[in-house]
DNA sequence: CGATTTTGACCAGCGC
DNA sequence: GCGCTGGTCAAAATCG
């Protein structure tokens, strides 16, 4: 489908095409964008009744193609403006426009679906924790205490330190307001994710039949992801105590970090969040101080970031994010938050489906290698925490370089996207734009190609399995 | 006056 | 055990 967009542009830029053709393309493009929003807003309503979207889309395509063709005829004074057979060209243009519209509308629908799944998953996640807490307080606690006595260990402090409600009233309120679990489980997509996660937890515990232990690990797992456990209770130690794994793999299970390198003269890149500085330190090997910030958009948000200028190039600002937000984010902050979350989840659980339920370093390394070839992203194994670095400082060279290099860059981006998920990648691209507007052009081309690929993939999938 | 920043102290992990 | 380093805390200072 990428070819479709390129073809459309090629048609507009055809040497014999008049200037009005370019204007037409521009006009059509803008109109498509407006129509997408319009269509999507309407589609959201109609989707609740689960009908009518396909007819609407077809109708809009017809209307837009007619409008575009009328304009084309008008601008060219009724004469042929494109070489070759006029009717064929018109038909081709109409087909391209229709396909482009179809593609954009589908992309938006998919995006909305993904957002919906993520939201539902988060809500379900909270609900599940609440249920775990209830069960835990009724029976699990006793079992764990007994087990702890047997092993001579003190029960894990998670629930003792105030649990969920005691520590975070806002969270408790969000639990109270969350949807009914049964309703959520009726959502096929959510069920799928939930099943996957449960398998992960159960897989890790397959050598141990203790139900209480499974429950304990599961709840602590989630507590950690939400950042309720203090940083002074290292997750690594917890896992070390509870799961028998080789030390090499266990050392990977630490807090994931996402580092973003971007050129900026300001002291911080604008990521849309509110931050409060809580410390500053001189780091070894760098003449510039490292500043520590925590998110202040919601009390108890576990997200932190470190900001430091690169010692070798002071124009480069290195921002390292850690943790996941436990509150809604403004649109301006969603891009970066999604990116760090996506990259972190890729680091910590992206390859979880492996047999041992642990990270498969080969996949991560291959992803990093794909990126490191062009200095776009690297994975650090020497750092105390698994860290993925997104380097946005190379774009200027790429941006101004030959089209060959741009293609190289795009293929690398696509490689990364085949490792990460589609939505994560789009989020990463969005975040890159947020962090550095100069990156826009390159990413627009990249995203265009991705959208096209996605559309093709969807078609392929529908043709083959038809079940996704 | 509340929010934010500054900065020295403190703590934990790690290597020797 | 000791020192180094990274990370966090919390009181004081500053800002709006």
C-alpha cells in the first residue's frame, strides 16, 4: 500500500501534470484528513450499534472521488492534464483516492481499537488486582504466612505496607469506579491479553503448585508495574527469592528504562508531563550534572526521569524514563509515555512467550542491532538496568541526505517495527516528533510506509487466516 | 503562601 | 570492611 501513496504522489508530480493537479492532491489530502475525523466521530457512534460503518465509508469515498474528479476537470478546463488515456487516468486516480481513503479510515479504526483494548486492559488490570486482594485477605494470606514460616522467610511486605487502598486513595477510587469484571471479560481482545498474562505468571510457577504463591507473585508483579513498591525493595531480590532461574537471565529482570537522546538547548525536552525536580548529582565521567525528576501529575505516580547533557556533545540532551504512569495523560504527554511504556514492555515482557517465560535476549539484541546500525536505538546490557536508547540526534544527517539513505533509515525503522508492535512503533514515531520537530519529515515518510504495510498485512491476513 | 528548586546528607549496591 | 557511585530524602531557599 506504500506504493499506492507513492504512486499517487507520482501522478501528481507527473511532468505533464499541471500545477492544478498538485493543488488537487493537496486539496484532496486535506479534505481526506477532515473527512477522516468526521467519519471517525460518526463511526464511533455507529459502532456502538455495530452497523453502518462500511456503507458510510463507501458513500464518503464516492463523494470524495466525485468531488476530486470534478475539481480536476474544472482546474484543467475540461482538458486532459495527464498523459495517456484520460479515462484510464481518471479511473486510476479515482481508485487511488478511494484506496487512500480506505486505508486511512482503516488505520484510524485500528488505532481506536488498540486504544480501546489498552484502556480496557488497564481497567481490567486494576479490577483483577482488587479481586486478588480480596482473595488474598480471605485465604491466601494464611497460606503464604504458613509457607513463609516453613521456609523461614518473612512474608513479602507488599500487602503489609498498606496494600492498595492504604497507600493510594486515588487508586482505590479508581478501583471503585472500574467496570464490572464480567463485562470486561466479554471483550474478546481483553480476554486474549489477560490469558496471555496469566499464562506468563503460571508458567513461571509451573514447578510450584502452591496457589497462594502464584497469587502472591501475581499481585506483587502488578504492584511493581504500577510502582507501588518502594524502589528500596528491589524486584530482583524478590524474584531471586521466589523463582529458581539462572542468574544470567534473572539479572535482566530489573526495571526497564528508556533513554531518549535528542538535540535541545533547553534544560528539558517537552514531553507534556509535569515534573518536579527532587535531586541533582554529578555523575562520573560527565562534566554536566544529572537532574532527577518525578512525575507530579498525580500523587503517587511512580514515573521518574533523569536528564543529563551528553558529556561529548553538550547539545545532546539525554532523558531517561523509568516506570509507568498510573493516571490519565494529556494528549501531548501520551506520545512519550506510550513510547517509554512500549519500549519498557518490550524489554521486560515483549519476548515473554518464550518457554521459560523470561526475556529472550536474542530477540532484543537483534532489535537493537537493527537500530544500532544507524545509531537509532541501542540496548545496553552493561547498565545496571536494561535500557533501550532511542537516538534522535542522527536525523538531521539522514533528513538532508540522499534518498538512498532515507530508504535505509526506513527499512531500519520497519525492522524495529517488526520486532515491536505496530502501535508501539507508531507511538515511538509520535514521540520522536514530540521530542524533535525536525524529525517530522523523515517520520511522515516512515509512517506512511507503515500504514501502507499495515494495510497490506491486513489484506494478507484476511486472505489467509481471516481471523485477527 | 503554596509549589518548586537547591543542596547536603543518607542509603544501598558493587567492586576491590 | 571500605570506598566509590547512583539514587533518594528532606530541610532550606527561592519563585510566582
